């Protein structure tokens, strides 16, 4: 099976994976301007790289989505770290909360599962054995 470029799939994944960082930035701005601005940059970097990967299409869709997922995961982990260091991690959570440790684990697990799933589905060479 071959992974093809798809506008809705690409930008849906990109924005879906980073929207929470933008929301966290907006909430953090009300508590600490610098933290909010840092989070805004953390939202913009993977989205800018994602847009450039989409626009240039220098690499295969599979390789590009792996880079995008990696960036989303990395910047998600950095976001939690920044929020936790500035004592805003629990502050931005309304209606329920999880610990920062659980947040780190969830982001890492989700990104790894997505990357493995995409590799197994699209990353192997045609005719490669599935055993």
C-alpha cells in the first residue's frame, strides 16, 4: 500500500496534533505573557515545518509524515515541560487534570504508536514479508 499526499489528511493531522498547544498558549498568556509567547512559538514551529514539507514535497509522503509526527511529539513534550516549569500545567486544565508525567507518557506513546502504524502500513518496501 502506498501513502499519497492528501490535503485534508495532512493538515488535519498537523493541526489536530498541535491545536492543544495553541489553546495552552492562549490560556498561559493570561497568567504569564512570556510563557504564552514561548508556547505560541512552540505551536508555530511544527506547523511551519509541516507546511513547508507539504508545499515542497521533496520527500515521500511517508517520510514527511514521520518527520511531522516526530516534531509534533517533541514540541508537545517541550510544551508540557515549559508549562510545568512555570507552574501552569495544572492551571491550564479545566474540568479534569492529568499529571505532567502522564502527559509526557501519553504524547510519547501516541507518537510512537502512530509512527509504528504508519511504518507497518506504508513504510515497508513492496513485497517485504510481514512476519
